[in-house]
C-alpha cells in the first residue's frame, strides 16, 4: 500500500479516542478499503467507503434501526466529536468493532437453517424503517422489470455481434448454441414478473419500509462465543422486497453445491416462513425471479465486457459451462409450482 494512503489512515484514526498499536490491511481496491486496527482494548475494523456521506447516512441509519430491533451488527464507534464517520479528503471512513468468532457455512443442514432464519429475522426487523430526511436513499424498489429488460436487450446485442463474426472462440460457440434458450427464459420472466402483485408489494414497501442486505451469505455471518449471529458487510443495504435476498441466497448456495437438485429448496422456504411469514401471493413471485438466468447473464456480461482482466479464455469457458449446467438443473425446481407455497 502506498505510504500516502497509510498516512491518510493514520490521520483518520486520530479522530477517534483510541490508541493504535498496529494497522493491517485486509483489502484495498480503488475507493474501497478495509483495515484491522489493533488497540489495547482489542481489534477494530476501519472501512473506507465508496459512497457519498449522504448515502452513508442512509446505511448507518438502517444499521442502527436493525440493531434496535434485535439484529446483531458490529457497533459503529463515534469520533471524538460524536460523529459516526470521518470525512477525510472527500472520502468517508467508518470504524466499527471487530467480532471474534467463526463464519457459518453451508456444510450442514443446521448451518443452512441458521443462515436462512437469520435472513428472515433481518427482513422482519427492517419493517418500518424510515431513512433520515437528509440522507440519499438506496432503493431497488420497482426496478426489477426495467433491469431484466435492459439486460435482455444488452445480451441479445452481444449474441447478435457474436453471430456476425466469421469465426468464433469456444466461448462464442457455446453462446451461439445456448443463448436462445436463456433469452426465452428471460422474456418469460419479464412477462411473469410484470404483474399487479409485484407492483402492489413494491408500493407496500414504499409505505411501510423494508430492507434487503444484498449479500446475506454464510461468509458475511459470524457466530460469536455466545452463539449469537452477527451480520457483516451491510454497505449494500437497500430498500426492496425480501425476495431479492432470498433469490440471491439460493443462488449462492447452489453455486457451491453445483446443481439445484442437491439443494433442499422447500426446507429453505419453510425455515424462512417460520420466522417471517409471507403470503401465498408473495411467494408466487419467487418462481419468476428464480427462473431468470442470473448466473448465465452474469458470466456472459463479464466476458463481453471484459470485466475480469486476469481470467484466461479457458477460465471464462469453464465458468460458462458451470453456470449453464446449474441453470439447466433448475428446470424441475421452477416447474414445480407447489414448491413455492411453503406452508400450503
């Protein structure tokens, strides 16, 4: 790390009433960084935020609301001046407690159940949240249809460009063969999602409040010595209907298992339902968002937009084939309508 950046970190830490013994870089990329701060009273975590102060005020207010409703999230320390973050050189920094414990994983049914139930508690605890008047609100409410349409149009353009080439890479050959199947699924998802029940739920969340974490996975949960689950990495918190997090969690689990039929989808939905009951019409919307080929869209976009500069052609091809296999193993799941009504 550049000496100038380390000097900036030291200046930021002077704003807190702590004695710094050591600074260790956990990660640093672009406008985001994480450092372990060793003090006589234990470790702390300093985060450099990529967001504006107004967005950060929304995130902090959301975190405080969730904590007040029983969700365990690392405490944010105040500066000597009583501020919840430091603004230094037009960049925001947040200091929080470091939680000691172990990460959960998906290796056992018990662990999986704990992750799912904690997600349900998170969503339930977020109900009623109202952001500060001066904060910049983060929201995905009502944006699903437009996002799906935008992605479908973009990927169709990449497909047509690939088809127009006189020769193709192995990746391109697979895209030419497989894209029509996934494009049809994308169009079907758009049609099935763009329904009054979706728009009604969005409007309800606008009125009553409701947050999604956006990366609520085992790797972002820590089980402490008192058997409490702490939720980490709340930087992406946003307003949206809870299915956003449920779908993302299901995709995270299945990517580790390799195929959908190895995942107890119905058990997962039942575990969630016990903690944060949803109505049948709300669960009905999970089927189309699961049908949408998020994993295929992700790897195809990465390839044609060259977002992973260190990946070889072989690695891209391997990931593409993996994602296609996972997506196609989903067919028996999304065609089983009874699955999406957990307590019916």
